[in-house]
C-alpha cells in the first residue's frame, strides 16, 4: 500500500518504492534497488517503507515531477537512527534493469550515452553488448583525466531511460552501466569515498540526516539523445545559464598545428595568403609560441624580436582580413617556469604533498580557486587581447573538466573537493574577462578528447570534437553538443585531417558543424611530423579543390544556423545514420552509410528506399548537394510528407536539401 502526500507540487512517498517510481520507467525495465548504503557496519538496502526499528538508517524519498519535461526529480535523505556516529563509505541509488529489444545494424540491441572522461578517450555513444562495463566515474580516472556529464542514458529499439544529477555544481559521482554475458543491462548512480584520502567521508551523528544530490529519472519512446535534450532544459530551468555563441564562433578556422610544436614563424606566415584565399576567418597560432607553460613569455627561438614581433605578427594576420586566435593552456606550470619558482604554493597537491601531473605537457596543475592564480589568469588575458591584439583563444588540455582533490592547507579550502565544485566559476571568469577586454572575443574549448562538463558549457563559444579518433566521433560528438548546448550551438569538427581519409568534410558539415583544418602551405614546407610519422599535412591540388568546394558549400547552405532536430530517427537502429536540421522551408537530411568493423566511413555503401521523416505537409523538392568527400548537385525529384520515400544509393554519405514548393 502507498500513502501519498502532496504539497506545493511535491510528492512524498511512504510505501513500496517500486510502485512509487513505476510510472516514470519505460517498458522492459524495472527498479532493482532504490538505495543501498555502505557504512562501517556493512551494507544496508533501504526503502521508505522499511519500518524495522533496528535498522540503523531511515530513508525519506521526495519526488518532484517536472513541469515541462518527461521525468522526475528525486530527493533521497537518510537519517542515522542509532546512538552512535556512522560514516557512509559508499552508496548506490536507483539501480535499474533495462532490456534490449529488436537488434539493429551490427546486432546491437542496446545503446548508451556515457558521460565520463577516460585516458582511452572512448566514444560517447556506444553499443551495450554482452560484457559491457562502464564505470561512469566523474572523479579522477587519471592524474589529468576526470569530470564529465552527470548523466547516463540507455535505449533500445522502442524506449529509452536516463539517470542524471540536477546539481548546478559538478559532483563527484559515478553512473555505471553494466551488462553480463546474457540478460539486461543495469544503470545506477553511485558515490564512493575517493581512495586517495577518503575524500568526502564524514560521520553522521545520531539523529542527523544526509541528503544525496538531487537525482533525475526520465524515460521516452525516442532514443536516449532526446533525454539529453530534456536534461539540459531541466538544468536551465533550475538555474544553469544558457550559453550563446559569439558570431565569430560560426566561422571556419585554420590552425598552425599542422607544423606542430617546432613551427617557425616563417612557416606560419607563409600560409597566410592561402588561408585567406580559401575563405577562412580564423588564423590560429598553436602550441609552441611559449617558453614554458605557466609563463606568458615568448619562445626566443620563435620570436627573437620579443613581444613587438608578436604584435607585428598579429597585425599581419589582421592585414589579410583574418582574425587571430592564440593557443593557451591555462592552469598549467612547467617545473622550469618562473611561475613555479615564484609561486609553488599555488599548485594543486595530493595528500602526500606532490603536485598533480598534466601529462603530454609534463606540467603541474594550478589550483583554479587560488586568488593568485585568478589574478595571474586575468593578467595573461589582458596580455593576449590588449597588448598583443588577439581576437580569440583556443583553450587546450585534458585537465579542463575536473580538479583533483587539493590538499594544500594554505589554500584554505572548506574541503579538498571545493576547487572541483567551483571549477565552472573559473571558466565563467575567463569568458567574461575575455569579452570585457575584447568585445566579441571568441573562446574555443578543446579538452583533448575528453567529455565536456555541462556546468562549464555556458562559458565558451566554440565546442570542438577535440581530437576525434575518426569520423564517427566527429558526428556523435556533434550530436551530443547539439543536445546539451542547444540545437544551434557553434560546433566545430576539429581539423578535417582527423576524419576518415583526412577528407570527410561531410561528418562535420552534415551535423551542422563548422570546418577546421591544419593544412600546411606551400607543399613541402612542413617539418617531420611527430603525430603522423613519415607523413605531413600539405595541401595538394586535389585537396585544395575539395576544400574550396566545401568551404563554399558550407557558407551557402549554413547548416550551422539550422536547428538540429532529434526524434525523427532512432540512433543505432536505422539502416542509415540520419541527421535532420530544420531551416524553416528548407530541411536538411544528412545520410551516412554504416561502415563495417574497421571500414573507412567513406568506403561504406547502402542502397534502398529511404524514408524522409519529419517533413511538414506539402510537396518538397529534393536535391543531393554532397556525396562522400565531394560537393555535387543532383536533382532527386519531388516528394510529399504523405509519401516521403526516396530510392537512394549512398556512397559514404549523401547530404540532402529539401525545399518546400509553394
């Protein structure tokens, strides 16, 4: 039996928890466990209906159904009802079971969105096959890899379910997804004391209560991406700022990273005429201009003329009609840097007092909550924008999403995780100061293949696919950004040279993204590549022809200004991967053939009768404007919303434009 109390649109349940939450669960799912808590006395499975007075903990559950979105906010509070203090060591809440149904291409019957950051940089959207295991841990998964989005979603061919956290500050939680060799998958929310110093562990005194972070459960008959959209809307309604990209964020970028760290200024400036000729707007000076991370001092081998030479370089970029962007790794200090020598007290230190390592750059992490670090960051921004004259920043590094526990007592933190919870405040400061110093300044955020953190997303303009492993990651990251930042966010697919075949422009443009490149010019001018041994990124005649065509097509079609629309197709369960963008009386359908295991996306093939879903009533003219790596123009005739089928052959990809006939 369930007793329900209603007051101010909040529901308090005292009864069997499975009945209380069943209306928010999709078919083929069940709630296995509401809350299991581990303390020094062992493991305790809790339920609001538990009336056993000898149980050391009581549980209260409050449900707050969402007004505008599917789902419910869940507040769980436990109370110590013993006569002694008890320390919570871990808890797991809302453990759900979800079954696969009707396998899609590749034999996959379940898919997941996983929001945690790992050094392996896995896909954000993944099939959940037998044996699948993902910790979803948003604490540190390496010295400089951690954080991400407090949300996990599962979907099958008919329904989806998601668990999330509604806290407006980053919480250290896990969203594990597991699947045994047979049977359904499980999903839950978990917290455990960090092994390095038992961060967050504190005793709960007799009669005192402990509230879990606000949790969120939602389901849908669409795929899991629709629940990412719903979660973003709920978070915004709860007070998360809704970011809006600068106009400059919608412009294509060229980056000097094709020359890598050992570039010369002559190499970079020699590329200027070609970058301007091809219609790029941004000219980015990448890693290598600095002498040491942590210091805003120029590398004398690159800039023997000092800061005046940097000013002259930026002026030359501007003289070509281009905007200048500067690569920057904030919150990092090299052991040889002046900052480390003069301010060793500003480093994040572990429990043993050792600095936290940022790999690749072999630097140490600075504490973003330290006032001296904030002051120095402001000084550096003033140098970039006012003194040197740059127009935008490319913020780089895999450490941008989370701060490890900081144990330096001189910092005065309320607890070691305070810098992590306040990390978005640092990025807000960077964004606001940049805009104050240079109105219209554009901030690119590139966290080296890791998962972005929702609470930081309002504070940058350019989200990037960020070191994608190939075209699949470009497209799937683009989808996630459109869901979490808004359907018109200014997504960049990162350098096209990172896509399949180094020429899969469609995977960026087709999802509403903006092109970036790191080509070197003139051919033969590049250094031996560290990232591409034996190769280079020279722009050869065929590549130049193709790049020019895509730049013109991107500016003509402007898919980045169209509204990315979810719900018409079910990701992972369609014969063709589909992306839909709404520009009013023009609709764009980007179709990608599904490659076999290990196959290049450009080599995938599909033929058949494709349903064009989501067209409003009326007649529509269909045109194919890009196929594979080439821009084309092919009239496909007309169709109607009542008979929305096209016989198609897709070679890699086919980008379609539907224009409503008057």
